[in-house]
């Protein structure tokens, strides 16, 4: 598995390759701007050039852009919904500018609407944006923990989303291990992992999977509370991650960690941990 991190862009895109190198990241995820606002900042051309040369030189791939936090592509509030669709279209363009083949988005939150209605709104938002921005960027929907009014915590819901997308080549799925566990898929146990993957294969299919988010969970199985934790130190645990990173159905996918980050050492510790769990001989 190619391991990597979500890398902070606060010091500019030109600094990203070095931050990735220090963490031994072979694949990365990032935002294109401050994720906590609606403001769209320009990306200086010189910064993009240095960024692209840097990641290319280090052989870092694939590149994943993550949507900012505020948009909700399933919002029942029309003004908010339209604003969110605009944000999705803008990020599709920015992904191409930054050389990212994939744009990751959470499935969204339903507010007072039903799950079925919300999924329909999300499908329309994605179809509209893919039609409006005709480039090579694939939208990747990420499973959620099912916290509050979040939708997209069951594989059956993700199946409905995928089935509704007109351009099947530009839609994919990200499996976040913490979110899946919090939603009730027991990835800490070998039989739970097998059951989860069997359901994923049956409802979604591994051809749709583009990456894993390798986060441990600070909250127990089925908590529906989204708290990421250091690899091996949460409820999924070392054994759980050992099974995940060595599983024949998963080991060739990129694995991005979104583990808690205060100092660089935190990331390096998580990288050392996940690397140490890769078995030199087949486990399955
Ligand atoms: Zn995630
Ligand atoms: Zn999360």
C-alpha cells in the first residue's frame, strides 16, 4: 500500500513536497484553500509550478484534493445548496490546476429532509458539476460516521449515489476506516473486516474504490461519533490495521492518514506504525 497524509498547505503549495518527504508520504491529500471559509483564494502560478515539480521529483502519486468543510451537497436549503454546487465546480477546476486526478467530498448532511431526498440532491449536484466542468477529475465520495444528520454511512446509500451518476467514469469511493467503524462496520476483527469487504464488493465494487483513509477511531464500534485517532492506538487497533493493510483486496490501494496532528513527530510516528504493520509474508 502506498501510504501518505493529508498535508497542510498553510505555508503555500511550494512547501508541500518537502512536508511530504519528511513524512515519507508516497501519496498525499490536501485542500486547495482555507477549508473553513467560502472565500476562494487564487493559487499563484509560481507556487503551482514548484509544487508540481516537487511531487513529480519525489514520485508522490496519486494526488487527492479534498473539498473544503463548509459546502453541503445534500443541503435542503436552496441557497446553501446552490452555493455548495458552485464550490464543487470550482474545486473540480482547481484539482486539475493542481494536477490532482481525484476530488474527495463527504456525502453530506440531510438537515430536516429524509435520507432518500438528500441522496437525490447529492446526485443532482454531482451530475450538474461533472457536466459543467468537463475535465479528467474524478469525484470521490467518502463514507461518513453517520454523526448527527450525516448521510452516506451505509454502503447501500453509497450504492444509490453511484448508480445515480451519469458519467460513471468520473465517480469513485473513498473508504475511511474510522468512519466505517463508527458507523458499525467492525474493522477491528478479521471476520468483521471480511464481512465489511464482502458487503462493499457486493454493493459498490472494488473498481469504484480509489483510496482508503487510514484513521483509527477514538470512539467505539457503532458510536456514530467522528473522532480520528492515531493508527493502532484506538478501537480498531494494531491487529485491525494489520489485517487492513495486508488484505489482498486492499493492499494495492493508496492509504492516506488523517490522524491528529500537533507536531511533525505525530505524523512520523503514525507512518512508522503503519509501515511496521506491513507483513513481509502473506497474512491471508
Ligand atoms: Zn476521511
Ligand atoms: Zn472524519
